[in-house]
């Protein structure tokens, strides 16, 4: 490795092997003519204008996002559904076209990217995920509201509250900050549908199940309810319960409940609860696509 490659790698390594022409020129002291020779020889490439891939890192989706951020400058952030995917919003897949937020009037159009502009954004609305600049969870929730249904926003809100007790407070602070945001009314409506104890939800499957039950008209459950025997001893803390109906529902995800010891322990506890007079329902992810949840909601209403 010669001195030019060493200097280029020093600049590009923190950026997944990418650097702008300006960074190579000013931070690595590499002349435009040397850059042109490397490109002509095929040892380097220019996947988007002004951004050089020096060939030390794989071409992954995260690397492509890095290229977009470099091309759009230091005042750019991954946002909207791209940020939602990076933050792990429930059931948000990788978008086909990346979203990038930039200052209004201070950007250049590049390749296949969905550019969003903003007049103002403050530091507490910005963060980094996997080393990539992006909007925070709260700001992302605000930004995706305009293109999301109320059910989707409710689902996102339930999952965010489950993962972080402060999430709804931070979203509320942004709603106060942006009182004229076009999506503000929609967000307020979605948040008003969330149960006050949403932070007690134990898994993404519970989030989806509770939302489905509510959609089918089931009464609100008590989350993380402690079932006790006739002597007052704890039998099990269950995911969702309706004590006045002596009914409960458990939401079995694969990560824990598909392990043989966990399944055996579950069955012992559920047999004890049935013996105590509880109506016990157990749901798995495939049940979200069928009629079992609808039927259970109807039974609870009756």
C-alpha cells in the first residue's frame, strides 16, 4: 500500500471506505489528478457524484446511505421511513428509495433519493444510528405521520412506548414545539388512542395483538397481570388479562417460547390457571392473520 492509499484510507475508514473529493483533497492531500488516475485504473470508483469509494469496504445498504450523506453535505440526515427502519419502528421494512432531510435551499439533487427539506431542526432532534446521521425517534415519528394511517401511528406509538418510557414525553415536547405542523392533529389523535400503561407491553407481538383486539372492539386489558392461587401465591404474571371476565391472553413469540424448557413451564402454569377457573388463550404471530383474535374479542364483548 503506497502513501496515497494510506492517506485515503485514514480519511475514509470511519465512513465505510467512502470520502468526498474535497475530503481527499483537503484532509488527505491527494490531488484531483491522482484521484482521476485511481478512478481510471478502476482501483477507486465514484458511486455518486463527488463521493469516492476507495474499495476497502463492502457495498452494503448502510454504505449506500453513507454515500448519500456525504454527497448531500454535513447538514443532511436520514429521515422519515429510512430513519424509522433504522430505529426499528415495528413492521417498517427497508424503503426502496432512501429518505434524506436537508436544510431548505441548501442541497443538490443526487441519484435515487427522496429529499425532504426543513426550515429548522435543533440538536435534540438529531442522533446517529450505526454511525449514520439521522433524526431521533421522536422527530421521525413526527415526520412519518403525514404518510401513515392512524392504525400505523398507533402501532408505532405502542412499540416506542414499550421500548422507552420517555418516548411519548419526547414526542409530546415536539408536538408543543411544532404547533403548526400539518400532521400534528393526526399525531394527537393517534397518541390519544394509546393506553396509559403502554410501557408495560412486553414484546412486539403483544403490541400487534393488543392493537388487533382493540380494533375488534375488545375491552382494554390489564397488562402484566399477576394471577394468584387461592392462597395468594403468584402463579404467573401474564401478558394481558381481563380479571372481571376471568380471561387472559398470552402472546408467545419464537425467541423465548419456542424453547422446550420454556414451553414446558408455560404449560404447567397455564394448566394451573385453567384449574383456578381462568379462560386462557395463547396466540402466536400467525394468529394475527386469522380469525382467532376477532373471535376472542367477540367473546370478551359478550
